[in-house]
C-alpha cells in the first residue's frame, strides 16, 4: 500500500511540473462567464491586456465553452481591439464549433464542450502598453442560449 501512495504522489508531482512548464508560455488567459439566461446581443466581454514586448511573436486564441444543446454549428462574434494609442480595430469572426454531421469539435465530457480557436499565430503586437479586447455575440438573435463562457488566451509563439 505504501508503494501505491508513493506512486500516486509521484504522479501528482509530475503532473504539476508538466502543467507548470506548459503554462509558462501563457501571457494572458482570462474567461468571462455568460449570464445563465443567455448572451444578450448588447453584452460585451471585456479583456484588458498589458503587452510589454512588441518584438516577440505571439499566438492569440479565443476560448469558447458551450453546451451540447447549443442550436448552431458556428458562432459569430464582433471583436473590437483598442490599441495603446487609442486606435480601434473591429473584426467579425466566425468559429465553426461542429462538423456537418453535428459532431462537436470541442473537448469535454458530458454536456459541456470547450474549444480554443486560434485567431492569429506568430503575430507581433505593434505597440507596447495596454490593449482592450471586447467580444460581443453577432448571431442575429437578441439572446444567444447555451454559450457558457468566452475568453482569450495569448501565448508566446513556440
């Protein structure tokens, strides 16, 4: 029995080490929970990010958590980026969440699926300083049901 406990502790230490070493590339990783009643078309998820290095390359992802009861196979969002100098960029982005047969691309057990969609890989931020990213659903419905969370993750490119 002592060997089993020692083995379990060793596995835990190795898992923590691997988890830590994989996460050190992450510059920013935040998620906003969507209201249980649904994502109102006027509700905006805001993310404030400080970038201190405009010479490095970054990978930029949008994270989506949804239920299997989500009625669409895709998700459109409006994304506003406010740069440190006050300039604003606006994009419309589509995420494909399921294949043509309805199989979800995300991972997870049970009724909730997580998907991390790359927006840009190997990009440079043009300026040092504070960026604000705002995400708004753009699905042509007033209240979008079954989206649980929306987030962004920025990592140093490998």
